[in-house]
C-alpha cells in the first residue's frame, strides 16, 4: 500500500568550511490521507529542518544529501524548483511559529489570500475573493467581509494565526506542515487554535505534520508521533501508546521530566547533561552519555530503528527488546 | 556574609513581603502634539495610560513559593518589577518585613536590595556578554561589601558555582561559551551571591527545553530547601506552577482574580477566568480537550472595561458585573476570589 507521503532515509547536511554537518541523519516515516502526526523533540533535534526538507526549502549551505521524499508517487527531493513550486503551497502548505513574520505587513489580508490563490490557479480576483471569504469564515473570524480589507497589525496574535491557517488552507492542500504553530500564543488561545486546526483537518481530510516541543499539544491533536533526538527519530508509534508507555529511554526521560506527572513539590526527574551539538555527536547511540541504561554496545554501535510490537511502534535502542511474538530478527 | 541582618522584625500578618492596593500605570501619551485631540469641535488635552497593575494586594509568607500566573499583557512582569522597586508604584504600599520600601531612595534601598534578587527569563539577554562568569558573579558581592578580600570573593564564587552545578574552573569563561541551561544556572548563581531571602523569578524556565527545564526547577527547589528562600514566581506555564507553588495568584488585565493555595486552585478553581485558563492546559494522554471557550479577546489595558475587567468575556456576567468592580473576598479557608458571581453563589 502506498502512502500519501513517504519519507525514506532522508538525510540533510549543511556544508561548512570544516566539513559537512549532518542535521538529519536518515529518518523515515509516512503519512496517510487525513492522518495527523506529531514530530517532537528539543531545540536542535532537527524537527524544523525535517519540515523544510519535505517541501524542499532547505536553503544554502544546507542540502538534502540522501534519501527520498515521495508525495503521490513523485520524489520531491529530486524535483526541479519550478515543479516544486506547483506542489509547495498548493498540495503541501506550511504554517510557521510567528504569524507576524509570515504575513506581509504592508498588504491587506485579502490581497495576500488572493495572491496565494492566483499563484496556483487561473482565477479572477472576484472569484479568489469569494474563496478567501469562505476560508476566513471557516477559521471563525468574525465579520470576515470587513476583515479582508485590513492589515495584519489590526489583528491580535490569535487572529493572525487563524489567518495564516486560512491562507494555508486556501488551496485545499493534502498536507499541512505546522511548525510550532501555537508556541508564540497564550494557553487559552493555543487551545482554540489547536481545536480549530484539528477540526479543519478532520473536515477537509487534510494530513497534518505538527512540529512542536510540547508533548501535551501533540497528545491532544495527533494520532501518531515521532520523537527526534540529535537528527534521528528514536521512537515512533501511536501517540496514545507512546505517551502512556514510552519505550526509548529518551522518550521516558522527556515524559518524566514534565511537571504534572508527579506529586507537587517532588524533585523532577531530570535527564542529565544536554543534547550534543551536531559537531560532536558521540559514536554509537547519540543518547548514550545521558542514558541510564547505557552499556558497552551503546557506545560502539548505532542502534537500528526497528519495529518492537504489532502496533507500528518502532524504537532505536539496543536495550529495548522487540515483543517476543515478533519472531526473530 | 557578615554585615548586620536587616531588621529581623516580626513576620506578622504582613509576612515577608506585603503589597497593599498597589497601582502601576504607565503614561504613553508621548509629546504635547500627540496628547491633543479634537473632540466635538474642541481641542482637548488627553493622556493615554496603560493601566498595567490595578489595586493589587497580597502577602507573601517567609519560605513559601508564591506564583503569579496570567496571559501575556496581564501585568505579571510589571507586578514583579514593582514589587522589587524597579518601577515605583503610582499608589499603594509595599512592605518588606513590615517596613515600607516603595518610598525609599536608592541609598535607603541598599540593604533591601541585598535581600531581594531577581532572575530573568532570557539567559542570553540577562548576562553581560563582555564579562566573564567571575566578573558577573563577583560584582554584586563586592558592591554590597566593599571591604571583602579578593580571596573571600573567589571562595564565594566557587562555592555558589558548585551549588548551581557549574564547574568553578569555568569562571574565566564568557557567557557565549555556555548553553542556555548553563547560562540560566549562572543567572541563578548571580542572584544567590549576596545571600538573598527573597527571589523574584520572571519566567525562569520558559526559554528552556523540557529536559533542561526540569534541571533548573530542581535547582531552584534545592536552593530553596538549603537556604530557606522565598520565591515569587512569575510564569504562564501552569503545569510548572502546579508543581512548585504553595500559593497562586491569577491575574487578568492587571487585576487579581483569584488567590488560593495551589492545591485548591488546581482542584477547584472558583473564578470563571481561572476555570477557563486551567481547562486550556494541554495534558498528556488527555484526548479531546473540552476546554471552556472564552468569547471575544482580551481588551487593551489602555481602555479598561468598567466594572469587573473580565465581564465582557465571562459566561456568568450580569448587569452588576458591568457596573461594579468586584472586591477580593475570602470565600473560604485562604481562598480569595474577586467575582460577583462567586459572591452571589451563582457558580
């Protein structure tokens, strides 16, 4: 069965004077139509670079050095810039963290929405405006007719992010990549925006890749999850299962480090040390210096990313043994 | 530290620190021409003020962790700075161990400054990039004890550095050589250098990753246990608040809505705004959020709504809420709520 989006062994490097720096080191995942997936990890884990790599937006000195991104049977990593423009924003759109940076401050919302549509379709301005209006209603902006003629600074942060979502949806894409869409927003606004995003993805059957550091948000919105550490996926599976029963020591540490899982006032479980910088990733498993289960093999040999149960769970750790019923591997 | 302990006064009902009806407004009206308006054919002189903190009162007991929560723009950082005397309040009183500190001049404030320290949010912005860790850490000690010997200073720096988990042999390094989490440790060390009693921490872990955040929160809790510190913790992250606080104050548009012991606030929030805020926290493994939806948006603190500041967005609002400012009342054991609906037992 082929998936809507298949990322196979994707590798992204940044060419520096001292040599190439590997930002993404062979990651694989897939997304079906209407599926919502969370990509979580700490800063520098490579989540955002993965998002950019999917739509081939890695800018110099970065480049995709290996692997494939197959969308509807086409390899996006090998597509020409012109052909890519047909996909980007049309079939796959992206939402960024800061809505004020995404929107052009000197153009009205209406113009920006119409521009997006006209870039992808042969369509007259009145037709485009009608679609823009319909999308603004969908993201629940009050009095949308009036709002179309306004500039970004006339909106609040939450409203701006709604507009960004409306623009992302305007071409009816199959996949939305949302990179920390609510990190800049307050918690009550965040809850509204996440509800809206989830609801729209459900009603339009749009796939969602939600990039965030917030495990709480991911567990509310997504069906599956991939946890990244130092440029690799260390664990993936169904969100419920991974969050409630993490297998990789890093995922376990991350979840235990959240306040709220413990009695108030108790010491939090901390992961010692910090994530290695890309220039000095330790040999073997990248997590080994911080891992409580580390053994000799972890320092010498990179763990394979293998399925460990029948429920699509995959883990890259020497210490996690596959479910016995999985047979010998 | 050797010098005299500042007035070991009774910590009576005023606690360690007390705010009484503190008001802080900022005049943003600009130059004369900006202040002139044409109204009904007449030229009028109008001032524009941001009403950041309005009539806030509370007491912090020694040794407790007192958290202030609220969304951006609710005045929590202004409250923190006003508490420390960085901003003079427009009216109201601030008492430290029963002594008024809001009307003191710089010289008179000095002994209090040593007892009250602050930790900031962004460890990249709060450390001077041109000073080594040693220079950053020794400055407050030398400033407050000019007679201290160089060896003593060095020993103190080393002791505090090891307490916060930064190797003392890195004292000669500059901030850019450290990661975000380590910089925040250095910021904490700077606050601890003068042996304070009271620390205001303004979003100390918001800029950090989850695994580092846990390290810093543990460090803050350890320092409190070892030194008997009192914290005023400003944050928007409610799960952090639930974990570390004894009491929590919820602010909305510069006003205190609710002040409760942390346990009862998170178990049974009383104020409608607190209820909405708590229901919006994304929790692990909790599927559909089902949060309380607030209508409308936060009004600006320039044109504060009349009556209860929350009435425009509150589902329980009635005509009285639009007219009359609700008073903060103790509804039961240590739970203080400012809401007409709670007072009238409508919720």
